[in-house]
């Protein structure tokens, strides 16, 4: 699995990816609903995503070393996440990936897993108020 982390470009590329991800969340109209459930300062979220993805891609397990098991759904339950939020998050992920990492052969493996993860975070029905 470490080979995947290295194939992506390691820490430098992953940091560039997460930075771009949150720039897109701040600027893409399609990510408006997703952005709305985040705090004004996206810095801590950017760092946590970097730490999580580092371990997820086979690099240093920064997130688990700092926070313990990910339990992502439980950690996201306080945020009202519907399909619109998940789609916005995925749009940011795919766009940032294309702009910073590329590697379509790796994207073909990663995107289905990331999509499944994003939809697993949904905790409210479409049209349901936050």
C-alpha cells in the first residue's frame, strides 16, 4: 500500500491536493451545500483530510496516531449531510485530483471507494431540513 502513497507523489502532492480540494470547496457553486456545513476556517479540516488520506493511501498513519480509529460516519453525524453535500464533496475531490494528481490509472481504483465513502456519510434524506 505504501507504493500507492508514493505513486501519488507522497506528502508534497497530497498536501497540494488537500489545499486545492478546500479552495474548490470555497469557490465551486456545486459545493455550496457542502461548504455550508463546514466552519468558516477550513484550515483544520484541510489538515485532518491530509492526515486521514496519508494513512488511507498507505503513507504515515497521521490521523490514527493523533485521533485514534477514523470512525468517519460517527465523526460526521453532527453535520447534516445529504446527497447534495456528498455530491459537492465528490466534485471537489475529483476536480482537485485531476488538477493536482492526475494518474487516471490510480483514479480508477480510488474514485469508486471515495464515492462509496461519501455516500456512506449521508445522514439525512433529500429535502430534509438540517
